[in-house]
């Protein structure tokens, strides 16, 4: 047990060192990217640093599998150079028994990340999106609630708020819709109710519409007008509506099941969010697989030579599983493969491949 605690502490130390180095690199790169992305009159060094600080946690969270591989390689290279692995083997411990401590530690890291870090990163990601939209001058936002969906767009005279009971999968057709027009001072100027609204290039095309104009010296019903069809200018596009959701990573995992239900009720496709939910739940298994991959190539004494080649193989295999997982995520979000396959098969494949290698080279 004492040896397990020692190996776990060494693994945590290696992981923190690798994490710190990459966090500094990612932070500097993100800061430069924000300075390049926005107008220098709007975003300076301080604002770019704040944006980079909000974005860096999400980037590091996505890099956790790769950081785990590098931390594992660093751990076992250190244990091999100091001959601690030789002593461990001489005490009668097998390679698989020695790996139990770092594998469990990595799995706990993954579980902690899903349970605790995910909500924190979701909050920072949401704040980053809000700040980015503010600096870019983008005012089109969409939200989903139990009452339906709400969409806001800019207009020449102010803002237009759109409420709809439901929509099609991409948000370009909305039903049971109301448009509320506001001037620059925030006063409501008109309301339009329609059975259906279809987004076309440069406009909303409304069917079965009724319009009320709010004037100081007349009642709203006196100004009401009915239209079989009515067009309302809009600079929204389908991609902008989809992007208004934000990424699933901006939603805490504890709130994600409820948000998926709201998307279903509103008529939107929640496939991307379901894939993300399963990917997060599979994260502890993925980190455990990365430890096994890193150990499979580096649990050997340095006197055997070819250490650099083994490190290269470990990194390549870790990257292969990582990119296989991302590729499977894309296929899952497009409905090409089942969600379970997209989320759970890559980490399980990494575990089985690395265990096969360990059984062959160490205990075979």
C-alpha cells in the first residue's frame, strides 16, 4: 500500500508539472489570438488577458488525455532512470500490479473533472462567449426555456425579440411565433403574432400574421393589421442561430440532461449535446487508457536502449486514440454512428490495445 501511495504521488507531481507548462503555453497563445482577433481599440492587453484566462481552462480540459500520456511517460522514465522500477520488480510486483495506482489516480482525476471541474469550465466558457460577443458587437442570442425558445436580433431602430413555441431542427422555421420590436430607448413599438415564420436570406417570411403598433394616442387594437404573408428584415442566418446555442461544453453536466429535454420540446436536435454528455461520462475511462498507453512503452529499464523511440511510439499511440475519439465524436454528432459507439469505443479500444501490449512485453 505504501508503494502504491508513493507511485500515486509521483504521478500527481508529474501531471502537475506537465499541466503547468502547457497552461502557460496555451495562455500566451490564446492572449495573442485575442489581440489578433479583435480591434486594438476595443481589446487591449488587459482585455486579451482576461479573455485568454476565461478560454484557457476549457482548452486545458480538452487536452487532459494528452497531458495524462505525457505525465505517465515522465513518471516511468524517472522511475527507470533511478532504478526504482527494477527494485519494484525485484520485490515481486508485476507490471499490472504496479500500474494499479496511477491508473486509479487518473480515473479519479477524470471523475473529479466531470463532477467538479466541468461546471467551473462551463461557467468560464459561457463568460468567454458573452465577452467575445460583446467585444465583437454581436447581439444575436438564443435561449431555450420551458416556454419555448427566445431569439434576439438587431434592427435599424433597436432590437427585435422573437418568442416561438417550437421550431424545426435548425431553427429556420419557427411556429406559434411573436415578434416584439423595441426602439433604442427600450420602449416597445410593435408586436407581430404569426402562425409560422421561415428564415430566408435577409428576411423572416411570416404566414398568418397580425401586427399591432403601439402609439401614445391610440389603442393597440385600433392599429392592428392582418396579413396573409408578411416579411420582416433580418440579418440572421441558420449558422448564427445554431452558434447562438454555444457549445455543449458551456453547459454544466448536471444541467445538461434538463437542457436536452428542453431542446427536444422546442423541436431542436439535441444529438450534439447527447454525444457530449456521453463523452464526458467516458472521460475517466479515457484517462485510465492513456496511462496504460504511456506505461506500455516506457515501463522498461533505460539500459535496454531505444528509449526515445519508445517515447515516440507512446506519444503517437496516445495521439491516435485522442484523434480517433474526436473523429468518432464528429461521426456521432452527424448521426453516422450510434452515440454509445462514438463515446465509449475509443477509450475501451485504448485500454484493450495497451493491455495486450503490456501482457506481451511485461508479463507474457
